[in-house]
């Protein structure tokens, strides 16, 4: 049961990163890619009908984490207190900026929300990467299952790290570049002409950066957390993960060169998924490793809810996910094709 | 500053601000379905225009409800980690279900409702509006189930590691407290929706702009308002109050300011509780009424606070007393003004009666105050417990998050919500000033995206 719920939560977080990832990427690129008001509108329309549905995966995933692994939810959310609160503020600012920008036709108003949209998207991407890196590196868990991290201490990974240290900052950079790339490929899929060409150029440039930081992240993880490789050594099949990561990376580049943007974007989805799956494999059966000694690790077994909760949960979760998938198909079908400036849903 | 007090204020501030928006959207969602239904059945385009107009107001409120709602789900973990850790197996479930069953539904169909009218058939567009309504009311239900378990824990057991576990999921969902609270809460949301609609209708009629639409708003708002305002008192408020008297007698004693048990207990209409001397200052009271309201006979004995150890009194007691009295007082006002307005509407005199129109126009803040006061009553009445009778509030908060950190983020939320409030007022003012678009389905809305 613990194994199933570990992967259910992982799948929901992957869905969140892949889906909300492209609209975060659009936010990051928005000031650089779009040269005119029309292009800015096109970029916003490309995510308009879907961004909030994408964000629901975060809420649904957070809720699922809460009831399946209450100890993890309680410990991690209070331990990362300041970082999490900043994420919440950024989510508020970002949601408001997407929706309020078009309400008043005034240059200053729009420019203000463009700025907020870029800032919140960029910092969110960095924080998400840093958050994942924190989980991989581990936190100074106490005997009672709690910890508290400042935003930063001395930027070193040690027994008493801060939320930001060199490794988690690297994680933030990886996420920033990866989501910007993801967004660029998405824009190329959803737009035409100049904007599309510019998105492809950006994707190409970002790709080089992504390639470098992805390669750096691997030795980085091994230094910050020497035991990440345990599961890989025990199950060599897991080495498929880095191979698929590389294949997906090259796929993005090749398909984007050929102008097959859909396939390039799909490769980017695969890249993000497999990066996260790779991290999850390294963690299991730990949910949150301790830097204070492995006896303090929060493991699946330690954090798992009672059996009745989880049985009932499995039933409604399966049913609810089928419904959610149907809604997503409806919305994305209504919204398929290139975006245009006339009509609500772009066709 | 006291760590627990700061965590309480943190949650209270963010949740009170958050609930300003859903109470309107849940009420309005129903009223929009009514408008759409009439538009189709009577083939009356004005009702479609009205629905589109309220859709715009709905969209902004919905957006703010969403973005201010996200912090709520996470604050159980950030600020109330010890509570979250022990009860996550029970209340994490309805919270996760809200995301899975309600938010996906709403996010998918709100876009269709707001921007899909041109390409959907009238009934399909009606369906989108209906599903948004269903989604928002499901959302409300799961939140109430969560809160009801904290008010009146049912169907649980404690596992060896001290964590609570559901024994019957069905009983968790059908907790009698949840059903009563849900009925009372949703009729409260309809009260807000109806009063806001009436207020704007009265404004348009008095201003003689968009008066035709203003009359439609008044008609729908008054009919919904009179039903919901009466239902708010009887049966939902009445049943909820009696159930509460049975299961949270200390809370009821605190709400009523009844320090000593007595037969033929009076109802205090106005007064100031004095905890030290255990009296009510300057009371205006009516004898026997409280006993009658709770037990149906004027001679029944009502338990006073003296029956309970001092460390089990709800606190802060005066705030509980005032919250309850503000809620009940305003609730009575709602029913009276709506009955008068409904009578005038029936006699065909409402649109000419400037006194009642003025009263309706100025009344729109009161349902917000009453709903907030009602929730304060529920939450303060439950004190000093976070889960009634099981976990004290003092055992629930995050011990590792110091007062310095929680004050920092509380101030952050205050600043951020000040900005969102200003934006909200500006944008809603613009929508009201522009008024409902007359004519057939106008150009696609200016907004780029659904909320």
C-alpha cells in the first residue's frame, strides 16, 4: 500500500510539473519572446484556458500527500515554512497577473502585470527546483519528526544546511532552464510565423544551457547525497533513467530543428517526467531523508496513514482521476490547434 | 508575542479573507443557473445578458477565491503541523477529494461558461454553468465535512502511533453535524449572492441606468433572498443551534453569555460580557426565550458556563458572544427586509418604493459580515479545542515555527491582500459602471482567460 501511494503522489506531482511547467515557462519567456502587444496576448492565450486546471494538480497532489502521508505533510510544510509561504505569495501574484492583465486596456496596467507574471513564474520555477533538491539532499530532522530550515545559512550542504545552498540553487537553475525550454517548445507548438520562429530559436539556445546543467546535476546529487545511488546499484534497470533523459534531451533538439514542434514538446515532457522519476527512485522508500542520521529519515512506512483511509482513498482516487482525465480531454480538445486573437478559445 | 495566538490569527485572517469570495461565487453560481434557465425557457435575451454580466463578476470573485484558497490547504501543514500530523488520515481525505472532484470540474467548465457561449448550443452552455455550480457546491461540502469533523468528531480510532484513522468513510461524509452545517452555510452563501444581486439591481433602478436589467436582478435576487434568508433561520439555523446545544453546550453558553445554568433562561439581545464578574453589562434580555428556542419549552434548564471547568471555556469569550449576536441580529434583519421586498414585488410595487430600494442597495455588506461572524462563532465556540474534546488548540500548532516567522508571513499576507482588495474594487467598479451589454451576444469578452 505504501508503494502504491508513494507512486500515486509522485504521478500527481509529475503531472503538475509537466502541465503547469509549460505555463510557468511561458511566463518566464513572455518578456523576451513577445515583441508586440499582439504577441504578448497570443502567448497568454496559449495558456489562458488551461493554466488554472494545470495548477489544480498541485492542490490535488498536496491534498493527497496530506492524507496518505500526514507526517511528511506536517513535517515538510512546517520545516520549509518561509519558502512555502513565498511560493504561496508567488502563486497568488501569478494567478492574479494572468487574469487581471486584460481587464483594463492601459499600457502601464498591462506592463505592471507582465512584470509580475514574469517575476512570479521565474521565481516559482527556481523554488520548485530548489525544493526538490532539498528533498534529495535531506533536512536536519529531529527525533520528533520535525525540523526547521532558514532560507539560507552558509550555502554549504552539511548537517545544518539552509533551504538554499549550492546544491539546491543548482536544482533551482535546472528547473528554471528546463521549464523555460518546456515553455519555448510549447509556444512553438501553439503559435505561427515570427513568434514561432523566435520560440524555436530560444529553444535551441536554452537547450545548450539545459544540457550543461542536467549533466552537472548528476555529480552534484552524488556529492550532496552520496547514498542516492543505492537503489540504482540494487536495481540496475534504473539506469534506464539517465539514458532516457539523454535520449529525450537529444530528441528535443532534433525535432525542434526539423520543425516538428509537437514531438519536441513531447520529448520535453518525457525529460521532465523521467528526471522526476529518477529522483523518486533514488529516494524510495524514504520520503524525506535526514541529514542528522538515517534513523530520523521519514520513510513511507513511518508516514503512512491507516489502512481504511488508504483503501477508501484508492477507490475514490481512481474514480476521480478518470473524471479529471475526461475534463482535461474536453478542454484540450476545445483548445487544440494554434491560438489566434479572435474568439475565446483559439482555433 | 504568543506563538499560538499568532498562528490562530494567521489562519483566521487568511481564511476570513478567503471566504469573502466563495460565499458570493457559491450563491451566484446558483443564481446564474436560474438566469440561464429562464433565458432559455422564455427565450428572453435579457436574461442571457444578465447571466453574462454576472459571469464577469463571478469570474473575478472566483479568481480571488482560487488564489486565496491555495494558502488554506497548505496552512494545515505550515502553521498547524502537529494537528495535521495526527488527523491527516481523517481530514486530509475530504480536502484531497475537494481538489479531485471539485477543482478539476470547475477549472474545466468555468472556461467553457465564460468563453464558450458562441460555439456551444444554449443547453450546452447552460450545462457548463450548471457544472460550475455543482463544482462549487461540492467544494463547499468537502470543506464542511472537514470542519464538521473538527467540531464533532465521528467514525475515528486512534492508532498505536497516536494518529487518527477513519473507521467508516461513509459516516465521516454523513456526519450529522456536517449535514446541518452544510445546509446552514450554503443558504448563507445564497443570502450573500441574493443580496449582492438585489443591491446592484436597486442601484441600477435608482440610478435609472440599465433599469430593465436592474429589475431582473431585483426579481431574481428578492425571490432567492427571501427563501434563503428564511431558511437561514428556520430550519437550518434552528436545527444547527439545537444540535450544537446538545454536543457543544459550553459553546452555546458562551455564545449566549449564560454564565450560570438556569431554568427559563433569558435571551440576551445586547450586552457586554464581563468574564471577571461573570455577568453581562447593560443587558437587554427577554426571559425564558433561550430555553424555549433550545428545548421548545420555557421552563427547560439551559447549561451555563459554570458547569464547565474554566480551562474548557471557549475563548476569547466576548468575541464569541459578539460574533454570534451579530450573526443572529443580521440574520433576523435579512429575513425582515426580504419579506417586505418580496411582498412589494408580489404587489408590483417594489420598483417604485425608493425606501426599500435604498435599504436593499445599502445592505450588500451585511451578508458578508454575517457569514464571517457565523464562522467566527463556529470556530471560537469550538475553543479551546482544535478537534472538539480530543485535541487542544495549544497542542496543534507548529512548535518549530517561531512567532517571528509567523508574524512575518502574517504581515506579508496582509500586505498582499490589501493590494488584491484594491484591484478587486477597481475592477468590480468598472464592470458595474459599464453595466450589462445590451444586444445579442457581444464581441468576445476582453478577458484573455477563464479564471
